[in-house]
């Protein structure tokens, strides 16, 4: 039976044990990740089956709603076997009137007032070995890596959460993407939390002694996640992000099962990620609206 738990009712040790035992276990589902990304999260838990799903929530104008936290791609559900995500969505408590969240499943059964939209992620299989992985790169990516080498791009070099967070926060792209101050604060919490617990690590690429690309990665149970990264104008000119990701793939190819590139809905990003041999993986956007009909139209 699925139970609704408020934050103070969640046993974090048991939560993390169930997360680790899930066949779809992911760093996104750890209590430390959720505490950093969405403080005060609630949850749905089926202790009998070992399945669970966090509920990141906020309130506005007296209406509680579920949202997708910044830098967390999806919220499960996590399960030791096959899981029908629709079963969890159908029992989301009525106190949450609206939801716009993502689940890490390619399909789910119907749930009241819920509709689904497909999204794409890209994942690189690290098991075949580095030579085979690089053999799967696109022609354009191989050309970009040769360019980075000719231009003298150095790295990837280790870098702290503070260094990576500062580089990302100052980037022009963050302003262009509309990343707001609350999201920037969330990013810094996530980076510092994962650095403290050992799951996160930063990598930076340099050109002529100056940082030109930076990324933060996290690792959990054989999956390394490209959590956030970018190159500045000079870095794009010398293909620094190509070199950074390729170098990190080289680091992880002997120790990890896969690299989750954590994106690919945008066509340009999809080309970039697939250029590293990233295979598309479907997950779902979940939209729920329980507002009265007249307010539902205003919301739309």
C-alpha cells in the first residue's frame, strides 16, 4: 500500500536503502540530493514493494503544487522491480492541485487529471571500453576534438564546487537561459552537498591558462551524470567542452557502467550528446491540474 509521508515522517536511512536497492537506482533519488534540491520534500512510499517517489512541493496564493527541482531531471518512482508510475500519480494527495514534474519512465498508466509528454535523455554506454566508445563518436565530434588538441586545450582538470559554481553562475548562458537567483542558490547547495558526501566532482578545461569550460559530475552505483556544464565564448571557439566531456568519459570508462548526459530535448543538444555516442532514452513530463474548471482555463 502506498503511504503519503510528510518530510518529518521520512526515515532517511530507510529511504536511501530502498533507493540503492532499486533496479532504476539514481543519484536523483537520494535523500541528500533531495534535501539540497528541494528542502522539505514529502513522499509517497510503498514499504511492502520497496517503491517510493518524492514529492517536491511549493505553495503560492494558497495553492500547493508539485514542481521539478532545478538540476534534478526526474523524481522516479524508484522500485526494485517493474513499476507502474501511474499507480503513484493516481494517489498524489488532493492537497496538491497542480503538478509539472518529470518521471524516469517511458510509459505510465492513466491517472485522473494527468497527461503525459515524452522527453529525451541521452546515455553513453561505458562498458565496451574507451577505444570502442570513441569509435562511436560522430565525425564532427572527432574533428572538434582534434581542433581542441591543436588549440592547446588543457584538461579536464579537477576543480572544486565553489570554482565550478562560480564559473557557471557568471556565464552568459545562465542569463540567456533565464536561470534565476533561487535556482542558482539551489545549484550551489547541490554542488557543495555532493562534494561533501563524495558523490560529486568538478572538471575544468583551460586555454592559455584561463578557464574556458567547466562541468560538475555526480556518481552513483555505476552511473556518472553530467549534471551541468558549459563553455564560454572562447571555450566554444576551441571546442573545450568536447575535450572536457571526452576526457571525463576516458576517466570513467573503466570504472562506471554508463554516463548519463542528463538532457537532449533541444535539437542542438541532442546532436551534441548523440555525437558522443549517447543513445536516446525516453522519460515523461507529467502535467496534473486539479483546479476548478474556470481556474483551470486561467492557468492554461
